[in-house]
C-alpha cells in the first residue's frame, strides 16, 4: 500500500486520494482515447467534455445562475489582484478594500497602481486576529467595488458574514475557503480563487463574475487581461491549463459525491471543532485568532515556548504529519485542514496534540 | 498494453511515453514523499528540487549563460503578447514586428495597445507561405525591440536564420519550435513559449530573458506582469504551475537523454524529410509552404480535392492517426511532428499516404 502523508500544507494542499488514483489510472490513456489529457488538443471533443463538465459541476455546487460566468484563468490569485482593478476600477476610479491580512495587503498594493484605494476596514492594529464587523466598515456608496478576502490563511481568520454593500459590487478573494461551505453567489459581483487549496492543483484559477461587472473594462487593456475575452470564449480564448482544469473537475465531482457544500461544511465544522476544543481549554495550546472570526480551514496556534513548537513540528513530522510549521509572520503551528483532509488525519493530529501536552505540559 | 494514438495535434501535443509513464508511477506518491507533486507546498524541499532541476536542465539544453534568466510563467504565449510590450516598449515607445501569420498578427494587435508598432516585414500578401529574408526586413535601429515568430504552426513555415538586429533586442515567440534544434541564445533579448508543443503540458510558459532587458519595465505595471518580479524570485513570487513545471522538467531530461538539441534536430530533420520527400514529388500531395521556409514541426499539405482530404482524415483516424485536419484558415491536412512524435509514427503516416495515393491517385 502506498504510504500517505497527513499533509497540513496551506497550499498547494492535500487532494482527495480517490481523485489522485483516478488521475493516475487515466494518465497515459484517458478513457480509451490513446492519449493523456496533457496531450489533447483543447479544441477536441474529449477535452471539451472535460472542460464543460468541470464548469457545469462547479455551477451546480456554487448554485451560480446564468447571470454569472464561470472562468478558468491562469496566474493565480496574484494576477487577479491586478486584473480586478484593471477591469473594474473605471467609473469612480476608486475602490474600497478591507484589510484582513497579508493577502489583502497585496491586493491593495496592486489596486493602488490602477486607481485610488480606500481602506474601508482593517484589523491590522490587532495583528489581523479578527474580521471587522459590518458596523465597523466605512463603505463608500460610490466606489467601483468593495474587496474582501474571505479567509486569511496566515492568521486563521474567516469572514462569518457577507458584508452588505448596497449597489456596489462585492469582490472577494475566496482562494482558501471556496467550496468549504455553501456560498450565496447572488451577493457577489466577482469571486476569484487560486485552485491549490480546495479546488485542485496550482496553475489554474477560478473566477466567477457577474455579466454586468464584465462590461466595465476598457478595450485598451490586453485581451488576456480582460474578463470579457475569456467569458465570450468559455475560457478557450487561448489554450487553457487543461490538466489542472481536469483535476478541478474531478475534485468538484468528488465534492458532489460527498454530498455537496452543505456536507463539506458539516465535515469541516466537525474537523475544526476537534482542534478548537483543545485550544478552547486555553491551557497548553493557545489559538491566535479571535473566536468569532476563526477559520474552518487554517488553524494557527502557539505552544508555551518556541522550543516546544520546534519539537512539536519535528515529532509530528516523524509521525507522518507534514507542513505544520506556522507562517513566519505569526510563528507557532498551523494546521490547514481543507476539504480533502480526512477526519482521520485530524484525529491523528488531535491524539498527537494530547500526547504531546501530556509529555511536555 | 495501452493503446497509443499517433497524435499529430498542433498543440497541446504528444508527449514522450516514458515521461507519461514516469508521471503515472509517481502521481500519488512522489518518490516516497507520501504525496503527489500536485499536493506539495511550492516552498518545500521536494518541490524546490523539481523546480530548480527543471531550470537547470533547460539552461544546459539552451546553453543559456548567466546573462539570461529562465522563468516559468502562466497565461501562455497569449499573455506574453501583452507582457512583452508592457515591459519593453518604454524608451522609443515603438517596436518592430515581422508579420508571418495569425500568431504574429495577434502579438501585433496586443502591442498596438501599448505603443506604436511598425511592420518591419510581412509575408501576408503571399498568404504567409514563406519567411521574409533579411534583405527584405525594414528594421528601425531605434526601436525598443524587434519581434518575430520563429515557427508558424498554421502555415508550416519556420525562420531558417536569426535576423541581424544590431543593438536592438530581438524578441521571439518560439512556442512551436523551442527545443527542436539548438538555439543561439546570445542573439536573443527575450524568447517565450507556451509549453504545450515541445516542452510539456499547457498551463506553463517558458520565458528566457536577458537581465538588461528586464530593467526597462516601469514599476507602475502589476507585479505579476513584470518580468523582474519573477526573475528576482526564481519564478516563485507566487505559487507556480508546479505540476506543469514538473512535467517540463521530465521532458527536458528526456531530451537530454536523447542526446540534446543536436540530436533532436537530426531526428526532426529525418522525420520531416520523410514527409517532404513525398510532397516534393508534386504529384498527388502538394505542400503549401515555400521550400526555403518550411517548418520541421508542422507540415501542412493539400490533396487534389477537399473530398479526398476529408476521406484522408477519416481513414487515417480509423488507423489511429489523430488530429491531421489542417487549420481552417489553410484547409487540407496538417501533420505536426514535434520532438515527442516517434519516427515510427511518421513512418506509419508516410506508408498511409503512399497507400492512399495508390488507391485514389
């Protein structure tokens, strides 16, 4: 039997084993075509079925209606930091951004090259340990859009509500919690996500964009940088990241097989709950995010000393639990438990945490 | 045994079987790490080795010295159509482009959004059936750069010389002939290629760029759109297309194992020669590109009637030879025979061509 790491990486991250096994089975000869998905013309019927199938499954899962287009782009969330303002910041020439961490800050920096950015809310002064509440947001009703980062991998915080933005389109970087729970797409003008957490491998990004939001972009920007270009061609304007889209399609089908986003949410709440129960004892382990803002996907915590944290990471690694070291800006430990992390993986971690505390507490 | 198509697709295209088999073997558990390459943190030692290994192998194959950086980007050649002018068109604010086909024309259209484009040569009036000679080029010595498309997949033409451009940086879209033969990198300021012909799967693009050429870009463009950003971070500014880069590394090692680019050239000349020998009889089959400009990679040809062309494609397909239909703008047949097309595949095609001519000629 294949050895399987219990992989707590924040991204690229663990994928469902059954997806990997199916991809392996079909890698050289995809379903009798005599070729790999990596060798298929992106204009062939076989690839078309893969491509349209992935779009259709995502549309069902996200309950996205016709007013939204589902796009597969490249360049990750980082390119979206530029594409969003290049396409949308063209009426008021200013946008509102809520700063909830390092990734928000990067989005803000890129938008600032295109137009005026207002900080409509921030938890920077509190080391990004929480999400600002609606009544703390200072929203400009004439902004071109409002941008939030729904889950913050580094700080382990996640928006527990969708902000009310009136008629201003809400734009969200959903890279690290997309598909972890149901999402009300009618509230969003545009969401975007790098695939490498809950969707599939790195190298493709998902954009779901309302049709009226696409109309704002000037034709003077590069064709590849305009959402409209890709929407008009069903993400086949140029050769897409076929293999990555294929895997995203398999992952989406796997999520459906698990019962869809409601089931994912229940499973994710249960898994995160096992770890938060330990942190809530506030004894040996200490969570860094505030309770009302904690993430279901990324759980950072500290131990009494940095020396114990180093031992924790080393001993966990020796038992097959990898990538538990926290981000350098927060320190400590971080357990990323995306959809594909099995409950048994979290149980193994929790048992290890209890044993480690017993020995060193 | 796995059925294997003889895949003449212009791209995404055939990959070496041994590469696919190695990728399949390691797909679920990469060399004892307990995880797939698709699940690895891009900051992990295991991925680092893959990433740096791919860069190093390409550097050896292309004989690129330190003055060039080797980058893995996303968005294909199409995004490069915009990135090249956004980064380079900032002194004279004009550039020379040689128009040798549909892909050149797309590059020209995107550059025209950034600055002034001069057409320094064109074979458009001759239906792109040949490459303009050096003495036909009208080059501007003060241009910011000169852009060529070294191989034109649709028309089956390929530059058989590197144009002399003096001190003006030469920029080339080498998407469809990179690694098919040795290249003198000292003559190029920047080359770029979508991977999906001779390098690997779609979803990653290779850029080889001279350091001084990177310096031209203004800091006002998006970070992801600046070559400098990626060069400074070794293509790890954000999460790269890890899986696609992994496959590119395997393909590059395969090319080395075949004896490098000199060997590839000999093999490609031999393979193309088999087909051109038939076209040169100028009887039943008729090549569309002019002899001095014909491509080693893509060979378009016509049959006496469109009805015979349809039968040719259908009967070839029934014998396992796929994607032989020519591009709609040229019609007829097109055989794309990239590095990974085995000699036996071309021999099968040639035998089929002879038999088809015998029956219908």
